[in-house]
C-alpha cells in the first residue's frame, strides 16, 4: 500500500501544477495588469507604480527567477497568497471563513448522508410497493425544484412569516442559530438526488444471493439491511461521500450569500464580483489540493471496506 500511496502522490504533482498554470494564465496573463483598477480613477502614476510593485506586477511574466510565473508557484507552495484588493492577507480571509463554512456544511453533509442512506435501505426493502413509488416521485420532484427555490421558500415562510429562524446572519446570535435554517434547507434540497442514488445502489445489493440466503436463515430485516446490505454497498457510498468532502471546506455559495454567513462561499462570491484574482486563485488552488487528496483517501478506504480490493 505504501508504494501505491507514493505513486498516487506523485501523480498529484502534475495535476496541482496544471491548476497553478491555468490560474496563472487566466488571472495574470489574460486578466492583465489590474493596478490601474485597484488604484481607482484619477490615481497618480506614482500610486499606480507603488501598487504594481506591491503586487509584483512590475516583474516580467515568465523570464527570470523573480518573474510573476515563478513567484505564482513559489507563493502557492508556501501558501503565501499575498494581499486581497482591500490589502488584507488572503490567507487571513480564508482562515476567518473556514469556521462559518464548516459550521454550515458539516452538519448538512452528515445529516444528508445518514438520512438518505437509511431511507434508501427502507425503500429498497419495500421495492415495488406504493411506498416505493411515492418515494421515487418525491425524490424526482425534489430534484426538479431549483435550489434557489428552497432558499426563497425557507427564508420567506420559515424565517420572515413564521419567525422560526433568523432571516440574516447576526453576530448577536450563536453560530448554531445562524446556520440552523440554511442547514435545514440544504438537507431538504439534497435528499432527493441522494436518496435516489443510494436507492439504486441498495436495490442492486438486494438482488444478490447472499441477501436471499440471509432471509432464508431467519435473520431479521434490520440485521440484513444494516449489517449485510449496507456493508456491501459501501464502495459507491464512500465514492459519493469522498467527492463531496472537499467542497465542505469551500462552503455553500448560495446559502452563505443569501443568509450573509461570512464563510468561504461568501468570500468567493465577493471575490468574483470584485475581480479579486488573488482570492479566487487561492481558493482554486486549495480546492485542487483537497480534491486530489480525498481521491487518494477514497482509494485507501476501498481496500479497508472491501477485502477484494487490493492496492498492492
């Protein structure tokens, strides 16, 4: 397994390199010199030159050890992303936004997984019944409704009309109070697609010979479903979960924006609107690292839950 992990880590190097190269081309080469835009209208040439020097825009693009291209890579590898448009360090902005984002996405993630997997097991057990048909219809309906509609419904009725939750983020309230409604909305919006996916996985396992044998031996439905079927269905479940985990650290763009939660999703939206390339580049780079790392963790988990999978 050690050899496999080292080989996979070496594969990650060109992927991260490609992301850094792409962000440099998009935000530096194509984006051009933004010193005049940062300085504002009517700024003197001296002010513009100072900004160019502060952001390293006075260096050559590719040629030389101190070129913008080399500095882009060196800063990324040391997580020194420079300063944002408001002159605050980008890394400080990211550190400040991680907490609110995780407070929103982690409960939402685990709630969706637990509820969706449990429901899919029950639905697969009653396959072909009216309950199964009803669940499929509800799932398809939930998948068809835009995510924005869930947000507007929850914010208007649950928060504004009924006063059950705060409408907008407030520093006077606890983080749990601020994220309660966004988490509820995220769970409601995510259940449809997840239940339908896990239902398909469980149905595939329910048709196996070992399930019929287990029932023939007199094992209870609960034991068969949650011990045998769920255990053998872990490969696709782990895959779906592992692909979602990197995005937990990036927050939810729509939920954070509409509820004013000062997380990384809100930071990303603000950076896109302000053309703050330093923040966008940093977030893209961190996303790439999380993605390749959790891809590796996914493969390792395969070998742990299924003895048929070997990484040797």
